[in-house]
């Protein structure tokens, strides 16, 4: 129940985009059509579900103060947490490159559609942020970690798909010319964020 | 090639590299890079300035380093190499911030770490440093860092002024105004307003420079 609560919270209330502005670059650049944004959304959820637990395991058994206790008494005072940025990003970059190769092999249309943004998943802030938030908030069981990672990914996907749907329709509206494209997208995101704030305070 | 070598370190070409990202090629409002990690730090000016400086330093030096080793990097592992360089620099910045401005570093929390995935850095490294000489890349990195910092400071200025009536933590809106019924705009402190302010900045910038308007 606790984990389910966390899952729902991270989709709606702590939404990666609307509450923390994470993963905005690909959010703004790819949200032009619903089809590609669904593809990218799925890719993000998928990468998150692999990287978050791996990074959590690395953090718990290698980096945290005292995490090296399993190697023997001599190692119990070692604190490697200052290495966490570099290790997390290495794990993420390696896994993303792997996913890229797999997609290129098995689904060339998806690979072509995502184009340059597949390697950019590695630098999608949402992915690293999930690893850092898990460390920061000290989630302690694998269930919690998976619930948080899945929820964040789905929340991100929800945001990008709905934004793409709005942008497909707004093409036919009469917007001031300088505001077209990027400008109106920012303002729309802001308005959507205000709408999402109404989820605050909901408890399950 | 030889001619380039004779150019002084601050010739016109380099000044142009430095200036262009401030307006016409601004990383945030034109290239749409690096919005990710930054908006949440713009509630007050102080963290915004610290963040802007950190990003400038990291961008400049990672461009410099990557550009100096660009001929030895194998193309298919380049992203990992680039990330490693950036991550190492960010760790240094993070440790410095923790040592000298601990309160700001606490406020920035995970966002310092997120400089690693700030698309400005990777974007500039990929697009510029991989194909240019070290000094030009360094200037380009610093210029983009400033362009990013400029937007950050403008946004945080308005959010702090209108949201809590302060600038850099000092009260600037006089007490008398509050007594006359002025109220701080609470909405400014909330995340959505940062997005809307950037939207407005883009609007103003594009009406001044019509060549930036999106086609289609």
C-alpha cells in the first residue's frame, strides 16, 4: 500500500516535469507529435526501470558511508559517496548505449523516429535525478525504488504525451507570431503545471 | 591554419563567440538547452547566481578538456567519455560549494549533481568542442554559460522581487507599500511561474529579433 501511494504520488504530485522541471529539453524538443512522444516516453520508463534499481544497489553496497561492511571490518569506515555522480552517470550512459543498440537492431522505425534523442536519454535529467532523489530521500527497499522509478517515468510520459496532443491542436490557432512554437509551449507547460498542482494534498 | 595561430587570444572572432550566446544564440531561449536543471533554483537570486557560475565554469572547462582530447576519442564511446569529464568537474564544483557556501549548496540539493546532465554542456561539447580548437571551445563554453546565467538571473530577479519583495535577500519593497495594501504575489514562488516568465522572455526577444521566429 505504501509503495502504491508512492507510485501515484510520483506520477501526479511530484511529477518530474511539472514540479521539478526535469527532462525539459527532450520534453520541449520531442513533443511535436503524439507518436514520437509516446516512443520517447516508453524509452524513458524502460531506461528508468533498469537504471534506478542498479544505481540503488550500487549506492547501497558500494558508495554509502559504511556500505563496504560486507568486505570485512576494515572497510566499514569508508565513505565513497562523493563518487556517486560519476558512478551513477556511468551506469546510466552504459545502459542507454545498450538500449540504443538493441532498438537499432530490433526496431529501425522507432530508431529513426527518435533520432538524436536516444543518446540524449543519457543526459535526460529525469534519469539521473531519479537516482539522486532515491539517494537523497533514502528509499530503503527495492519495492520503494521500483515504485518511485516507475511512477516518475510514467508521470514524465503522461506529461510529454499530453503536451504533444495540445501542440498538435494548437497549430491551427491564431497565436501572436513571436510567441509561436517555443514561447507558447513554455506558457502551456506553466499552465499545465498549475493544473497539476491541484493534485497536491491528495492521499491514498 | 597559420593565420589562425597568429590571431590574438581576444580577437574579434573570439569576442563574437563570447557575445553571440548572450542574445541571438542564447542557450535557453533559442537553442532550448539546459532548461532542465535550472528552473527550480530561480526562486531567489543567490542560488541562481551560484548555479549560473557553476554551470559557466563546468561548461568552459569541459569544452576545453574535450576539445584538447577530441582526436583521441573513439566516436562510438564519445558520450561516455564526455560524461566522465563533465562528472569529474561537477564533483569538484560540488565539493567547493559544500566547503565555502554550505547553505546555498544545501538549497541547490540535487540540482548541482544535475549540472552533469545539463544539456547545454553536452550540447556545446557535441556541437562545438568536438570540431574546434581548445581556446575557441573554451570561449564558446564560457559564452554559453553566461547566456544561460543571464536568463537565470532575469527570471530569479522577477520571481524574488514579485514573490517576496526582496532582492538578494534584502527587502526592497518598502513597508509603507505593504501597509497601503500591497501583497506579495504568492504564485511567483511556485514552479509554474518560472516557465511562464521564460515564455514571456522568449516572446519579447523574438518580437525584437524577428529572424528568430519559428517557421511553420
